[in-house]
C-alpha cells in the first residue's frame, strides 16, 4: 500500500483516498459545437504511461479535498503533489 501526503492532513494510507483518474482533462468549452470524435476523445481517451502519470486524488476519508499528484505507475513513487487548480510541475511531462 502506498502512502499519500495530503496537503492538508499529512501522510496517510492510500485506503483513505479516492483515485480520480488522469489530471488536467479539460471539458470542451462549448459541447454543442463539438463533433462526435472530439467528444469521444474527451470522454474516453486517456494516457496510459509507464512512468510518471499526473492524477487527481481526493482525501475521501479525511478532509475531502481534491488535489493532483505525479505518481510513477511502475514504482508507485509520488514525486509531486500540487493543488487541483495548478499546472503540473515539469517532471510530470516525461511521457508526453
Ligand atoms: Zn486531507
């Protein structure tokens, strides 16, 4: 089990958190004008990197706050935790 350093509560076991999928997925500004291919991409297409992955997490059994982090999908080592409304640090772009 990994441990996650919640920005508000500190280090806690993974079981207190909910994984929210890939971070930085932007909803199209005007969905009525988006074609099926772009809408499908928004809904379903996600990265599946071997290495650093930017993810959303929620401390569901704690402060209930969402935040982003960068986790290595092989080692599960977390290299960065940052607010949900900020861009990823440079280290999260290794796989793009
Ligand atoms: Zn928390």
